[in-house]
């Protein structure tokens, strides 16, 4: 694979090569690849930029079924409108939504994605138990990821604080605490693969302080650490949450999370928009990572996470698209540009707040660290997984940014073309050396079939009113 590229140490080659054998990168360097064996496939990357595959650190795939709703609502009102719809979702609908969402992520350059699924409606559980149907939404998602071909880190989410007990979600959407803990343990034992190069790893994911009891938070953390898996939840997303924690609990959201055992190097937190300086320092000191979701936070008017402050303090930050009901575009490549722009306007920070290369780091290396994959993906490095995106930058919209006149003052900047320009055409996407996208087309699941399936699932959901 020849063409400009960007490697693990920040080294950039105007004309370089990446060689792949099996599921691993075997060589990276300047110029054409040496000693290419007979019969090997050669990919000409002229006019392209090779980067690590993008890593998505926060999503709710089931929300593909409910896009475009509550368009002028803040988070709590948005949830209040959507919870009654989500309570009707079954495992078949989850599979269709996950297939569509993961396919779209692949087409935006994503090789590894998480998902935070916390909707396990009581009515569906009872119906499936009596009918013998498969009501396992997590299994449906894992099957969808295998169908699309992406590396997958699902979070077995949970909620046990319903409206009658002072929580936000309807009682029909929450689980018994013991049942949620048991289901989380079962999900880990059934799907989690700790081996090198694993395609599926599971995390524990109680939903949020407004939908989860302190007991479930604490015991989920104990369970996850006992099983050796990572932990994920929402935190400090809105001003309302910050005010609630300070008034009702006498502490900030970050302080509350720490009291519950939810800060540490095995934790990544979604959003973290409303962090004060002390919280920024504490997250960095404890090794806690942050999933930054700039488009969703803007769509819901929640604010802008202090990404520059977190990075300066030494915290790890990755990018997430969030659910399609609060971030309808759900293009991970687009989040590179969005992250750069919102960082520069936050509190008048200015254009030095985040560079194009820092934005790309968030979408690759930072994301891999959030998911605990600090040793095999997110970097183009010999011995690491061949999770690679090849972006075409010789288009009308990208060429002048990425290439420029070679004999003048401006020689072009391919990374800036990728981040600052419109979403670049994806020439090739490899996951463990296997082509998932080629020539801008998905080569695994059929996009037209996925669209038909999710359209039918959405109609079934509407018919259940």
C-alpha cells in the first residue's frame, strides 16, 4: 500500500508504505514496500492518506430507529419523549438498527466501535420468556458487528431506578438490581474475549446517575473489576445534571462518580461537558478517560467538553458519535472536524486550542486507549492489528489542501485535508487485514438490504403504538 501516511510516533511520510500479513501490520516506512512476495496484493495509494482506522468510543445503536425526533429538546425533555418509544424495542429491531449503524460507521472510516445498550424492556423480557424467542439485545448487536466486520466493544448497560422510585426512565424500561448485575456477568462470560486481537470485548455500563441506584453503580464496578473488564457510563453531560448532583448529593458529578468507585484507568466516561477544574485534574490523576461527543452535545445544546484542558492535564480523550437520535449524521470522520471547531470556540479559546493532528489522535489513538486497546490498534505499527483507513485526497474538495504546489511555499497538508475538509472518500478500510470497504462501497453487509431491514424495523416499532 503506497501513499502518504502518518505513523505511531507522529512521523509522516509523503510517500510511504504499509505491508500487511494476515491480520497484522508487518512493515511501515518511507518509499515503496521492499521485498513484496509474489502473489501479494498491491494497493496503489497515490493521492491518498493512510491512517489508523477510526475508533468510536460512545454510541447507542438502537437509536437508529428513532432519528429526527425531539429536535428542539434539551436532554431531559428529549429522553422523556423517547423513552416511551424505546420501551417497545425488541431484539430483532436492535439487530437491524445495529447493522445499519455499524455499516454507516464503517463507511466513515471506523474499524472499532463500542455501543452502550441499556434498554431491556420488561414487557419484551416477559413476552420472550413465555414465547421462547431470543430477547437478547446484546447478542443481536454482536451478530450485527460480525455481519459488518467491525471490531466491537459493547457495554452491557443497565437501569434500575424507574420513575416511581424518583428516576427519569419509565418503570417498564428498568431492571431489578440483582437481575441487571447477573445479566452483566452473563454477558461478559458469554461474549468477552480477552485474547490478543479480539473482535469482541464487553464492558459494564450502568446508564447514568438519573437512572441507576448507587448500589448498582458500586456493585457493577466491583463486578467489572472482578471479571477484568472495563467500565462505561454517562457523566456531567448537562447543567441540570451538575445542579442536581450539587443540590441533592452535595457534590459534583465527578465527586459522586469517585465516591461510587467510578474513576480509574479502567473507566471511560461519556460527554463530561460540565467539568470544573478540580474534576479535570482528578480525571487525569486517576487515569479516567473521556468519550467526547461534540455533535450530539451541540444538537442537544448541552455545551462543549473541556477537551483542551483535559489533554493539557494528561487525560485520555477519544471521540464518539453518540446515538443517532441525538446525532443523526453519526459519521466518525465528521467528528474529527467538529471536535476541532468546537474546541476553538469554547470560551473563546481560539485556533490554537486543537490542531488537525490532535483531532486525528482523538479519533484513533485516544479512542483506542479509551477502550483499553493501548497495545494493538489505533496506530500504524509493525506487529499491531491491520486496522487501516485509506482516504482519497485528490478530489476537487481536498486536493489543494492536501497536496498544493510542491515547489512553492505551500506543499500541502494531507492531515489538514482530512480533518478540515469535507468527509473524504474512503478508498479502503481494513479490519484485521480484511477489506470491509473498498472504493467507497461496503464489501461485507449489503447496505441496501440493511436499509430495507431497518426501515421495516422502524415501521414495526411504529405499529406497536
